[in-house]
């Protein structure tokens, strides 16, 4: 809802979220799927080095999503 | 004697709370949790099995979860499935909705669930199942159950339904042509309504047009050289929760300085969100705001500036009006700082 309101007012926005169908259903246009509900930005079960890499990669995907052309709610992988 | 299967999550399945939200589906013979109250209200039907699945497991492994549940159902003769009630719980609403959708689409048998109007599952699944309008929390279980079971009994008996409003479920988008009792034809009634509207007199629309508001996507933006902001609905707050951000139904948010920092340290932040297991975040707050990754991308030239505060609230059962207002307020602050793009992190 907040993502939609931000975009409605002309600010580019990307949603990093786990429950993609809910985000799509409500209408966030650019969506990146996170690792888990309780651990969005990385898998907590891997090594700290790997976790850091995962966070970097996921943020990279979010930045890429901002620069991706979409016509409606879209999951960008 | 008709046979019923009930679907519940780990909490109503009496296995545990958030810490058990990752359990894989299991099939139990007999009644567990709310199935007992349901059985007491059933006419000529027996609940034979209860299926239990963790909310997180269903959310993160939907295909696998549904495959398993489908396998369970293929092995049991049943006439109807009841899921939930899910009240206002978003993940549970999603879970109940998916299972109901499976039953109606694959098994072509009726599936009934119940959710509060503000549960995102309502709009997602009301066309795939009978979603009875329910209360916001389990405190309403005793009030909601008779409504759900009245519909279940009607469906089992093959009785004709009187429509969504009369039967208490959310409209499924199915139109049934019914001759209008009362004399005037539609053309006359439409003109009467228009005349009333033009005269500023009250009128009642016979059919409410529901529309999901879509926002036209903005064109893509390359943020290299641009200013970016990060905000979160994960409930991330400094330890001690100085602004007393509530665990849900937020009407205000926090604004926390992250300045030039390139990481969030464990022990300095927690999450107060009431809708998920926050112990992971306590150990590593960067699970919620990946500040080290953001900084590295900034150093690598992928954007030039990171807004020096993180806006945070717990996006748990936020009222729509409050969500819109808070987004507008935060956006105004971003605009003052010349922000070009926003990343919203949720759970």
C-alpha cells in the first residue's frame, strides 16, 4: 500500500518482500523476492561471508529492478 | 454422512507459535483445534482429518506445500474443506486461500474459509473460495463460527445460496441474473437514479463496482549518480524502542539516523513487529536493513547518496488510510532531500 502510494506520487520505488503474490495483488509494480519472512535480506544459515554476499546481490537486484521497464506488478529476478 | 477436511496453521493446530511457523504440512486423523467447534455445528457431516501447515512454510515454499497437501487429499474421500478462520493474519489468510483454491480448482469441491475484511487474502482469494466475512482476531471465533458453519451446511445440503451479502461471504464476482421484483424496469430505475444524482438527492447503487486501484508504473530509472533512500515495514527500531512503535496497526513510524555508518550492529537494534519471529533480526539487524550492502553499492558507484535516516514501522495490519498518510509524509521528507528513488523493505 505504501509502495503504491509512493509511486502514485511520482517517486520511483521497488518493493523487497517475501510474499510476492500479496505485493502483486495490492499492486506494487517492481518487486524483488527476499529470502524469508523473518530474514528478508539473506539466509541466516550460511556463513557470515556468504550472508554479506547475499545482501549485496539482493540489493543489486533491487537497483536493477528500479531500472527495469514494467507494465504492471512484476517480480524481477 | 458427508466428510469434511479442516486446514489450520501451526498455532491453531496447537503445535506452537512463531517458532513453529516453518513446519511442513502434516495430516492428522480426527479433529484438532477449531475443528472441534466446527464439528459441533455440522449437520449430517463428520470432520475426518485436520491438515496443519506452518504459515512461513506455505509462504516460502508454496508449490511444495500445496503438492504435499494435494497428496494428502488424494488419499482421503472428502466432500468439502474448511480452512482457518484466518481473522486478520496476512500469512494465514494467504495459506488458507491457497489451500481453498487448490480444493476448488483441482478437486472441484467447495472450500470455505473466513477472514477479516482487511486481510489481504480476501481480495486475493474471494473468487477462488467462499471467504466468509470474519472478525479481526481470534477473540471473534465464537461469533464467526456459526456464520461459517451455516454456509458449510447449506453447501453440503446442496441448498441454493442467496448471494454473497445474504450468506455473509465476500462477493466472488459471479453474476446471477434475477428478475427484479417491484415493477420498474432497469432503464426506468437507471434514469431515476441519474435524476436523483443530478439533483444531489440520495440514491443507492444497486451494484457496487469494486475496482482494484492500479498505479501506472513509472519509467525505469538508472540510479547511478542519483540519491536513494531505504525505508522498512519490518519493525526495525533502536534497542529500547524509544518512539514506542507498536507491534501492529501502526499510526506512526520512527526515523533513525544511520548517517555515514556502513553497518547495523547486533545489540543496537531489534524488531518490534508482532507478525513474525524477530529473533533472527535481533542477532543481525542487517536482515531488515542491509546497510553494509547499500554502502558497498554506493562505494561501487551504483548510486551517489543514501538518505541518512531509515524510516521504520511495523507493517502488521496497518489500516489503509494510515498507510497512505504515512507514505505521503515520508515521501515529503524524501523530496526535501532530493531523493530520486526509494527502496521499501518488507517482511
